């Protein structure tokens, strides 16, 4: 008597939506797995991923990430022990709170839930945070670039200079506080084009 057991991967309902949103944000999704190729291709087709690297050992995953890092920034999300090296190698490693302890320790970002939608929120919040940092640096340096030469030439009253510096600090702090009430809207690349320099595993 011959018996065969077939085990399919359980795909989370929100996985397809996640891949669609990543593509809309200009991110190229890539499936990088140690599973057999036929299983990986089946999962990739179901959720809309075109680039697949299957049957990869942990050290082989590092080589794949190296290839993509030459093209641009990489984000790796994983939950298994075999994903730990790749999580460390990628520009940003992400794990969920139900991942293995090794994966959690290897990742730079830990999402405190199992909702895949949190990945998109994390990327959006990161982008807004980086934008805020750049804006704060502008306001911080703009004062010094303008005010210091003017003060050195004797055209700026010390009281006015002190007030201006204090105002600059208030602007920087206020701009940072805005992040607490920032509305996270879907991000799309300008002109509707895809940014091929960002890869998500």
C-alpha cells in the first residue's frame, strides 16, 4: 500500500494585499525560501510575487541578498532560525513577535503583532520619520548659516539672536511632535513608476 502526504503552506488572507501595497509603494517583493521550488512558485503565484529564490540554505540566502544590495536597499522579513543570517545581512531585518527567538534577536525591527499590514505601516512611518529628521536638520543649520555671519558683522542684536535660536528650537520640537498625529496615507511613487532600487523579502 502506497501513501502520500501533501502539506500546503497556509497563506494569510492579508498577504496578497500586502504584496499589492508594496508594489504600489515602488518596492519589489522577492520570495526567498529554503522550501522546495514547486511550493515556493505556488505561493508566489497566489500572492503576486514574480521573483522567487527557492531551496536556499542560510548561507545561500546571504548571497542572494548581496546581489540585491548591489541594486539598492533591502528589507528582509523572516521568522525562522534559518532566516537569522539574512535578517542580519539585509539593510533592515524585520520579525514578528511570534517568530523564533533567534530571528527576533537578529532583526533590527520587531513588530509587536502578527498583522502583515503592520509591515506597510512600519515602512510608511519610517519614511515620515526620515523626512522629519531632514526637515529638522534644515531648520537647525539654516539658523547657524544665516545668523552667525550676520552676528559676526555686528548686524544682529544679541537679544534678537537669542530669540531666533529659541524659535528655531521650538520649530524643530514642534515638527517632531507632528509625527504623533501624522496621517499615514498609502504611498505611491511619483508618476506611478516603480522604484526598482528597493527590495523586500
